[in-house]
C-alpha cells in the first residue's frame, strides 16, 4: 500500500513522456522541486489534463513508486490560474518566475522561502481581482525582488549586495514598496551573480 502525500505546488515545467504521460516539475513547500509523472495526462479523456499546465498553482496528491519516483494520483488547479494567465503581462511574470525556479533549484532541495515568496506573489496578484482594490503593482519590480531573494536563499547573492531586510523580511505589499529605491541596485547584483556563477 502506497503512502499518499498531499501538498500545494507550482507547476514550473511540463514535459511529454511517451504517447500518453506527462512529467511535471512541481515546486512544493514540503519536498522542494520534484518531478512527478501524470499517467495518461495527454489523453483528452483525462480528468486531470486541464489542471496540468505550466505556471499553475495546484493541489496535488502523490505517491512514491517502488523505484522511489513520484507519481500523481490527484490534481486540482487554483481557480485564479485562468484569470491570471489570461493577462499577457501577468502570464509573462509568472512564467519567468517559474522558469527561473526550474533553472536554478536542484531537484528535491527543500527551500521553503522560495516557495512562500512565489505563493505570496501569486496571492498579491489575485488581490487585483478582488474587492480589496490593491494598487497596480510593478510587475518588473516584483520579478526583481523574487529573483534577488531567491539568489540570496540559494547562496548566489551576498548580504552586502542589498539591504539584508529586503532579502530576509517577509515578502508583502509593503516590502514591494520599500524595494523600489533599490531596483537598479538589485538588477545590478542579479546580473553580477549570474556572471560570476556562470549561470
């Protein structure tokens, strides 16, 4: 009997495997970046097919097979996915962030901070469609914040490159506003980190 694992995650990459299956790379809080197979995920008859899209926030149920590979047995996407991805600029932001995660993170390396930051950004974006009337946040600035904080978490950015509070404090709307004066400095530090590391 397989143990079932239930978690929330972001689909950061979708790869077709064979004629029927799909391999999803999913960023989770509990397990880090995992690769999980969705059997028959390409078939039109699959009830989970529409939920298995890159950039989607999902609730996923998993088991580990005998060879220790992850397999998806349940998948449900967040209702705001379609709304967010229907706006080209917002879709580009989420796609860039999830692509960055796939590029930078080692498989099954648990980094809760990166997941929480990505989830916070997703929740900030959804507020634009609620009754909270959140102001239109600067999407380019949000991307710079996420990348800088993630590089710091992964050890590619030093504390001296930016204010420590900007890299370690809880990410919220106020931090986005506080980050604005440091945007150029952050982009410079990001570019330098990429250049030095060869990434």
